[in-house]
C-alpha cells in the first residue's frame, strides 16, 4: 500500500512509484483511480455509483486519470527546454540537431505556449543521416516564455550507439543587417542516449 503525507495546500508525493504491468494490453482506454483519504471526512466509497463523473467531482479525495494504451514496437524519448525570449521580439530559429541516430528515427517538437508566428511546431520528420538537423523559423513576440517539447521516435528494435544524442536549440542571427554574421544561441538542451 502506498502512503502519502502532505500539509494543507501543499503537493504530496506517494512513497514509491505506482507500477502497472497488466498481462495483456489491447489498444484501449483504461482509468486509473486513486483515493487519498483525509482525517475528519467521509472517505467511504459506495458499493454502487450511478454517475461516476458527478461522484468524483464532489469528492476531493478521489483522483481519476484516463489512460490510452497503444501497443507499439517503437521507443519514444522526450525532452524539453525552457525558452524565454526577453524584452525584444523577432525572428528565431528553432533547431533539433541529431547525432548518430539510427535510420528510420523520427524527430518532432512543439511549443507549449501559443504566440509565435507561425505556431512553434515541427511535425514528425525522418532523420536521414548520422549528423542531421531540421528546424523552422518563427517570429517570437517580446516576453514570450514557453517550454519546448521534443520527441525522438526510434524505429522498432533500434538501439542507438552510445554517442548518439539530440540537441534542441534556439538562436538568432545578430550579424550586420541580419545577413551573414554573428549567431547568438539563446537556449540549448541536449539529450544523450546511454
């Protein structure tokens, strides 16, 4: 049994991870339900609940999370970096650079906050060489702040070499007349495979 202790208004974390290892998973939707009893409250669970949504909404000690399960032979790695534009807006290059990823790998990224033009989104893109980079340019407004989430989808049964990695970068050209010149790296976050 898991235990949890938290002061009022604070965030609590259970004492060990919840591990779910069902014997047979179909591509389906499941619900994870948790109860966090509180002293002095009615923590009982009725034997029969007619409208579960309404009952959960009226009981703060009950948590409900819908989980969609998809069988897959591929492996996904995810990462993120915090991006902060600063007081001046302008064009910014968002790049995902790959090193020694297996053929058939797909990479993608997206911004967590709206506001860039075009929207900060790179759809899944095939990695077509050992040293590969892809990205996009956005006009970013002043004071824009967002996490940028990136995904690496390896092909079935692929094992990346020990020196494989992915770097998410944001930079702009600060050279004369915004032509060839000095490149300023605004943010950089690297994920290595070990």
